[in-house]
């Protein structure tokens, strides 16, 4: 392999790395290649760890679009804030959470340092992005300043704001206007780097073309960085540190410039709940499946419900989960979906099935027992009408205490 060929291999590897997006558990990525059909992607277990995983953005032109949404990682109550949320928008295990509880009366200072959320100078939790950290700090300050009787309504408003479909549509419209030049430049950079440059080097030789090609590559990267800084300032006026870092990286690294539109889109919807984003982007069938899994987990979260045994912490978890459940069911009704119909019991998979786990819906041969995969949730017996109906087949799991 020649040095020129090796150079293109390295460039391709660096570009593939830029196409990877780290997604923390508690978040959902929504991707589309042509902007028509959207797919919800969760952190990949095979390409990640207990805290999250990678999702892969479309590498080929037109490069697609990637949005990321997060569930609120804190449980708010009239008495304080808890660094734990029992419900999980992702299948499988919950993200690691400290379970630290801070009463509102103890909150003297709240601030964000990068992705760290600090209260009174002590770490409360790490969040997915600096923007999400700043958002949560602003809400903590606001709720802490209220009277106890005003906090219930403020927390309800916070949950409802995360489900605001009109605000999501407005953000998307603004993003499309700001990001259009950057999308064109990113596509041009990919075509130039992996199409035009190899063709000219192959036909005219590297020695004759390298300087002009390098100048063209740097010119496109600098132009992309200029447009990116302008769009980022319009969409994220408070994110000055991130804007400087991203703009400098895009200007100096052409592979980063090729994915500049992803850098601009990923934080766009980060403060909205994935359910609301899914209602805007996903097709009806995909949204129903997404909503069903989320609502079931919200109704029947895995045990333990809270690692902190303090009564105030347990009350905070229960208050916020019930507030989220009511808001979620109200949201689904507004979308024309009946929550009770969405959470119907599963169809019998085998004649020997007698019960199922209300969360993961694994079926068991005995009504006595618990689902160890969901932390020991009690099983729910099938109704007689379901047991009398013919089953499609497939073995049921044996019950283990």
C-alpha cells in the first residue's frame, strides 16, 4: 500500500469515527437518511457499556439527520430533588444513578460545570450534555426559590414542557433554516474528499495536485466553521464554550466539518422527552410500539424503585413517577391513543403459560413467583378468557423464585 493510499485509509477511519455518536442510557437517538422515515435508536449493548452505547449516523450523502432526546434524569418533589429515576426509556437495565436526595431547604447554590451538575459545590450527577446540565440547573434554581405550595404546579409544568409537541416543531423549523447551508457544505466536503480528490490524484498525480487539493479542503472546512458558528449562536446562544470548541475543531479537522450538521442537531431536542419527539418523527405503528414499551415501564418499573431508603427520597421518587405517568397518559390521549388499550396483556405464547411479568412480558408456567430480570417484580396471572383461547405456540419460561 502506497503512502497516498494509506492517507486515504486514515481519512476514512477518522470519518467513520466522526459518524459515531455516544448515547447515554436514558436517551434515544432519532435518525433519518433522507428526512422522510425516522428510526428510534437506543444505546447499543454490543458497542457500549453499562452507561451507554454508540449509534451510527448515515455516512453516505445526503448524510441524514440525527436528533437526541433525553428523559429527565432527576426526580423532583415538593420536598427536594433526587438523583434517581425509576422509569427507563431504554430496554434492559437502568443507567447507574447515585440516589442522592437534596432537600430544597439545603439548596444554596446550583451550577453546571460541563456535564456535571453541582449543588452547594458537590456533585449531584453527570448528565449527557453541558446543555442539559444548564437546563436542569435553571429548573432547580427556579423550583428551590418557590414556596412549598407552589412547587407541585411547577413540577407538573416541567414535565408537561418536556412533552410540548409545538415547541419541538418550532425548534425543528428553526434548525432547518439555520442548518441548510451547513448540510450542503458537509455533503460537498464528503464528495470532495472521497470522490473528487481521489479522482484527481489518480489522473494527474499527487505531486501535481496536493497543494491545490489541500487548499480546497481547508477552504471548505473554514467556510463550514464560519456558517456553523453563526447557526450555533442562533440556536444555542448560551453555549459559548461549546461553540468555541466545536468551531475550532471543525475549522482544523475536515472530518469533523463533514459531520458539522450532526454537531448542530444533536443538542436541539435534548430537553424534550423522547416520547414527544417520537410522536413528531415516527410513523404511527412505530410510535405505538415505542409508547407501549415506555408506558409499561413507567407503570411497572424494575425494582428497586429507589436505592435511597430515606422516606423523603422514596416519596420524591413516587411523586415524580406518578406525575410523569399522569402527564404521559394525558399526552397519549391527546394523540388519539387510549393508554389502557396500549397496555393490554400479551398474547399467550404457549398452552403452559399461566402468568407474565407486567414489565418485560416474559411468560411463566406458574402464577407464583417473581421476574428476576426485572428486579423481582410480582407476576400477573392471565385471565381465564386468555387461557381458553388458542395460543400461537412457543415455550413459556419456567418460574424461578
